């Protein structure tokens, strides 16, 4: 096997990796949506007055956070064999990261001044109206940068989806490398694509943090 870097293999593999990148991006976008929505639901449920709600929520959260993402992916794929691997990957990524985004939301909700809650009670606003019109708009605004950082982290963990046969970018790189014995070239290319995609997003999130006053 030639020890020199095979630039021809890079050119040949590039279209395949871009195709895999589309799946990577799809998993990241929809996984982030699941994490954002479910994380908010968990944060609100965690403030419920009944322990019948809060205790099960905390137990499930601790279980998910205490087990590796890789184990969750393999376990879910084994349980739901009739479901498309990409769908399983999106749901598992979303649920896994929801346990972390829920803490971000919780911090944002706790950061809303107590006077806001008291004012809502003084105005006899319903709990639903209080959350929708007063609390959540302030809380979500404060946590947007942190949510963006979790989205970037999720993007960099999508290679785990290869273990459940999702044809994302690293799966394509591994498959091409195995066929042509050019692992160094294709994995270097995959790493560069990850860098090019994630670094500008990181810079954007930093600017957003400054604009929001963080």
C-alpha cells in the first residue's frame, strides 16, 4: 500500500462524503429540534407541583445522562428493528441531548426575576398565560447561545450513528476506505468537512452571545 497521501482518492471520495454529509446535517437539524422542544417540556414538567410528575422525570433524566449515547443507539436499534435507522438516530440524539438542554432551560427559567412571577399572580394571569407571555420569552432568549452550542456538540457526535448503519459522512468514509484502502485520506477529508461546517457556526454563536449580552 502506498504510504504517500493519495490526493486522487480524496477527489473520488469527496462526492460520497458530501452525500453522507447531507444525512449528517439532517440528523443534526431534526435531532436539535427534538432536543429543544423536549428539553423545554422536561424543564417545565420539572417545576410541576406534584412529585408524581417531578420524580419520574428526574429518574428518567438521570438514567439517560448516566448511560453512553452509543449504548442508547445500539439498544434502541435492537428494540425497534422495524424503524428506519436514521429515525432511531434522530430520536435517540434528540432525547439524549434533551436531558442537557432541559438544564439550560431550567437555568433560564430560574433567571427570570421573581417580580415577574409575582406580577403575573397579581394580574390573575392563568399559569398557561404566565408561561407563554412572560416567562418563556425571557427564559428562551437567555439560553439561545447555550442551545446553539449543544447543537454543535450533537453535530460532532453524529458519527456514532454509523454503528446502527446510518449512512452519514463517517459511515461513507469508512466504507470507501475499506474498499480502496485509503483510510487516512478519507477520514482526514471527513474531519476537514466537520471543521469547515462547525467552526463558522461556533463563531456565529459567539457573536450571538455578545449581542444578547452574555
